[in-house]
C-alpha cells in the first residue's frame, strides 16, 4: 500500500491555481497564483521547474494540457486565453512553447478551460455570463470563439466535456448546472443521439439542474459514458443526475463544500474541496453514497502524527477543532493570544489531512476515463498530491459523517 | 459633490439582471394558505408539547416552513412556535432530539437558530438557549448544516 505521493511546488505555501499533466506524466504545468504558468519536469522523486510561460497580464485561473496533440491552453483574469504549442526555435533549434492568442470576446475574467475529447475545440468559462467555445479556423490560421450565452445568468465556474465532443456541462453561480450543445458545424460530425437529446444545434439546452438548497455550482462532471452528470454545489452537497430516470440523487455532506470532482469509474466519483481531503462517492442508478476518503486518517504523517490523532478524535465535528478554533477558544477562555511575535506554524496548527488547505482541483492522473488508477489534487496549500484511488479508508464515527442520500424524483 | 447618483437603482437598466426570486423555486402555496397552515401547525405543536412529545412537536413545526416573499405573518408565527419548543426543552434531551430529526429538518432548524440569533430580544428569543441548541445540532449534523443554512436562499 503506497502512501499518496506528496510534492510541494509552491514556495512558502503559494497556492496552486491550476495544474495539468502531460500525457505520460513526465511534465506538469502549474500556475502558482500568478500571471505565469510554469512547466515542471519529473526528476526521480522531485519536480524541477524547466520553463515559464508568460504572456498573460493577470492571474491565470485554469490550465489544460491536451494529451494527444500536446498543446497547452491557459486562461486568465485578463479575459484572454492562449494556446501553447511546442516548436523549434529558429536560432537555437531548441523546442520552445509558442503562444497563440485566442480572441474570446468576453468582457469579464475567464474562469475555467478544458480541451474537448478530440482536442479540436476547447471551452472557456467566464464571468461574462457566457462560455466561449473555441475551434481552429485553418483559413484564417487562428482560433475563433462562439459564445454560449442563454440562459446563463451569472459567472460560469466550471465546464466539462461529454465524450461525444459535442455536449458540454457547465456549473454556474446562478445555482444551476446545465448541459449545452457546443456543436460546431465545421468541426463536428453529426452526433449520435444520446440520453441528453437527439437534435443538437449550437446552444441547445439539454438539461438544467440544481440542488435543493441552491448554492453556486462549483464543479460539474460527465460520467465516463457521458450518460450521467455529477455536480457539487456550495450547499455542501453533491448531486448525481440520471436524465433518462429522471432522477437526481443529492448527498448532503456534514462537512464543508466540495469544489472539484472527477469520475474514476462509471460508478464512483472522487470529489474534494474546503474539507481538504478527497472523498469517494459510489453508487449506481439505484442510489449514491459517500463511501470513504482517500486520506487515511490513521496514517502517520511526518511530524503531524500525534497532533493528527489528537485533533481527529477530540471532537465529533472534524474541522471545528482546528487550530483557528483553538486559537479563538484559548483567547476567549484563557486570555492566551498568539501575537505576531509568536513562532510560525507549529505542529499544532497542522491539519490532520495531507492537504493543509482547500483542494481546488482533482484530476485524472493515471488510467483512462472509466478505469482510473490514480488521481492528482492541488490546492491553496501549494501541494500537489497523487492518490491511489483503490485506497479508500472508511470515514470513522469521529470523522465527518456522511448522511444518506435522499432519493428525489423530479 | 452631489452623491445622489449613487442611489440610482442601476439594476433597472439591466435587462439580464438576476432577481432574488429566480434563485430558488417559489413556494407553490398561496400566501393565505401558508398562514393558515402555520396556524394549524402551531395548534398541533401545542398539543404535542402538552403530551410531552418534544421531538414530534419540533418535526411538525419544521415541516413545510414558510419562505419567500409575502408570508411575513406565517414566518413570524412559525418562528414563535419553534422558539417556544426550543425554550421548553431540557438541555439533556437536546442531543437525542436533534439526532432524531431528518436531514432536511436539521437544516431548517439551523435556519431558525440563525434567524433567532439575528433578532435578539424578539418575543421569547433567548441567546443562551439558541447557542445550546446550535452546539448540539452542529455535533449531530456537522458544519455542512451551517453552510446550507447560510447558502439557502429560501429564507425562513
């Protein structure tokens, strides 16, 4: 049983805004909360920074690396996206990453970007109440964008492509998860009918869903077959939609909201967020459940083992007994305050999870959609972690207690 | 400098403005129906309390809680009903009662706790009672319950 591989890329806990591996996982592109994207190369058990992609003017919000065509797309708060392609330098002959600007025609920050499965299109979510679907126009030798606008009412926070290269799921701050058609005549063949619909011209809305308590939809994801949609929203819930059903299973969590999710098989999802640990959900058309966590709470972490056990068992409400909580309690009951003169983060302020802050991204690392062996996560603590999806630990009674999903027929 | 321009409602010039009412599914009941439902529930709750069935009373009070516009009377009545149950419960019974509630009822109870805390001195609202319930409810339902009470736009 190999423990999760842990790499600290961010200096001084600089947040990782986004990460994307190349096809054979020898390189990773990350953005360390800045306007530059950096490429790191694997050297044994270390990662070494090899290149910097700087073209954006503002913070990079999302990166995606197309595995087959080996192209990187980045999007940022400067409302632009760049497609980066490797080509030999005219003078030295060395391979360098050449940027191509994509005119997105949006007037707010870009928030999320993903290549389509065939890698001939990509979708950029934005704060302009729109999603830009970009495809390459060989005549003009540029990327053109078409906007999905209706009926989006607020910032789009995440997108995910259906395996048929046409349908796109989007999660938005107007509390809805939607399925759109992003069919582009010059690029796509006529798609076969799916459970989401038969005729699919551009901007067809194939579904619109929300959880009961609402909340921003932070993450969306199609199952490997594309027949099921999962979305996580800010009411600390994850919902799984069977459009043919038509049933929605909503699992309310007793912990903090999830921000990101990925399917590992047709019957399991890994999701993570403000609770700093990747949770595993599994189920089928009959119902869904929280089955465990990839972060084994009993594993002895370097330096934090004792603190971890103490923190984990002291309170039935996992994170309530965190360092911040203790700081305020000590200040309140004992008049102890840790002023600016006190030493930095001590062992006591260490969380009892591998990630020490919110996880913002979980992605497929090894395997193919539908049969994923490992996933990678990155977050605000500047750590990049690779997890074996088979090592699921049950969530103890003292940890977060997942409550059963209420089946809801709509 | 004239600052009156700051008070202009600029949303009225925005065709795509996102209205509060679009953020949640409206209550299908008529406002008058909601009020009579709330009155009926209040009576049922009094009977349950007289029998000593606190858990049953709380479940009844939290079912179909009024939300949305135009139902202020029903909202106040329900808050009063919930607060009367909370005040009359012994501290030792609270953990078992909150555990017995359904997840939806737990979320609704959390909303009422926060509503009560936002209105100190209103009716019989007592801060220490609400905090006692809040502690036990968080132990049973977790921080997720608090997040849902804050996120949900169906304000009670």
